[in-house]
């Protein structure tokens, strides 16, 4: 199978949509010898921040000399981003070979009326890739939720839950407590679990699940004390803000912008502190390695100053707006925006209006249902009096900026389209 044919085959699986449950992924794994039983995982879930936490853990473990894999989703410009090992995405020929190996089993399941979905197929493909590559550790990001997510077939070294917020409500529930229950599904018996800041209701759900499974529960404050007592300093060099945090008498640079990243960094530090004791690597060295993190489309400042962030729910947009007010005080942005149809746009637009100079609405190139430019413009008109325009493409929207400070947000799919205007595929795949 050629690379182009493998992409065509993967695209064909998108028609099967989203199916929560572990039966199909388990059947597919059985076909290829259960590769997940031979790997070491750090399993990460959360409404927001899980990608950033994964990226920092990936950089830290690589820095310590471990062969480290990273499985993440969705991708921005290429499916090869989902399968990374030691700074590189899977090669085109290798991806095609892996798809060829797995396709016969998927076709057999399809004939029986239970074809694996795109995500189920790529999850098993990732496991084959990491086993073939003899990865020492795999940083393993959930797709949606946790309990019935295809990634939840692993028995990890530890589980990590970054945050709880309302997103994917039709699948996971419409309260933070219901969503916390789904995320808590990645907690395994006797395996430690690490949590970021949670509201009291969600925290109780997590604690109850951890107790039931005899899983030791940790928060960053258990290792480093109250976060408000830690020394933090922010500076701007070459027009780009930077934040450093003091831990154990040494300052460490937080590699991703945004004030919520301080909590993500402390969560990563907590995981590394415990893993370093059990797997014989230097904690401080690992934590300093997070400075090598690259994570595109998360408060990413492009060469011309345009800011791209894949925030797509109210909680993430609120954090983004707060950070922009802090780092770019008084600045108003040309906001290039779009959103999938399952996002709470009516809650998001008022938050963006606080920092907007004007809005430019664009379509998203995706098989998933999304809002049209006119639908977004109509909703925005009910909460904002700012100038509003529409563009047929991302390139057209970028041309409309007139040199003003620009923010692109609302969707990782939209962010990926913008990054294609600035970088090659390999620039995004190899991190």
C-alpha cells in the first residue's frame, strides 16, 4: 500500500463516526497480538490541558535519554502527528506499512458489521508503531472522556487528569460531576493518579473512584505546597513573554504560554517526581527538559506576531482571554474564528468580544459538522457591536487583517489550516 492509499483508507473510516466503547478496539488488538501489554504508559485525560501535559512529559522523558512515544489527537496538518517518537512523526512509508498490516483485521470486522472507527484504528496502529520502535515510555492521550475511550485498553504506570469542564456534553454529560466520572474511568487498580485543579464536586468524584480502586491520588500541592506560595516571574524577550517557576530552589521555564500552563507544569512536575523515584532518572534534569517542548497551536506566536490557539470550549477560551490581557495589556485583536457545531459558541463569543477589535468568520475544512460563517456572524451580532466580516478561506481571512494584532482561535482544525500557511508538514510533524 502506498502512503496516499493509506490516507485514503484512513479517511474512509471517518464515515463510522464516534463510537464509545472498548469491544471493537479490543478485538482489533487481539488480532495483532495485544501490543499494549508490552509497553509502559502514562495515560492522560482532561477537558483542557491534556495535550500540553502530554507534550511536556514527552520532552522531559526524551531529555533523560528514554526512547519516548507520544500518541495525541486530533492532528493539525497530518495524521503522522498522532504517532511521534523521539522528536519525529511516523514516516510516510512506515505509516503505509502499518495500515497494510492492520487493514485485513479491520476489513474482517467490517464484513461482520462492526468496522472499527478512525480513532479505534489509529489507536491500535499507534500501539504497533511504539512496540516496533521499542519505546521505553509512551505518553498516551485520551481522545474523548476516558471510561469508554479507545485508549482506555492500557494498564498504565500512572493516570493523569488535567482538568474538568463542559465539553462533548452529548457524549460525556452536561455537568462537571458527570464528566469527571467519565474521565475517572482511566484510573486503574493500584496505579497512582495525578489531578490538576478541580471544583469540589468533580474532585469528590475522582477521589471516590480512586478510593474504590485503591489508587493513590496526588495533587501538585502534595509535592510542592500551595501554588500561590511558589515564586513565579514573567519577562518578555524579543516580543515574546516567558514565565519561570521556582521549584526546590531552582527556576524552570514553563515552555508553553498561558497562565493555566503553570498548573499544567506543576502537574507534570508531580508525575516526574514520582516516576523518577521508580525508574531511576534525575527529577531536576527531567523537569529542565520540558523547556524543549514544542506544542503547535497552543498560544503559539507565529513569525509575523499572529497568535494561534486551538481553544474550543468556554473554559479554554476564558483562560486564553485572561492570558492575552496579561501578556498584551490593552491590546485589541482581529479575531479569526470558527467552530464545530457541537461547541458552546454562545458562551464563547462574549468572552472573545472583550478582547476583539473585529471578527472575521471562516469555514473549517473537516468532515465534522461546523457552523457556517453567516451562522457565526448572526450569533455574534447578538452579543457584540464590533465590526464583523466573513472570509471563504483562511488565506483570505489573513489577508484582511490590515496589519492589526491577530488572534486565530475556536478550533484545532482551524489552527491547522492557519499553520499550513506558515510551515511545512515536517515542521509540524517533527517535534
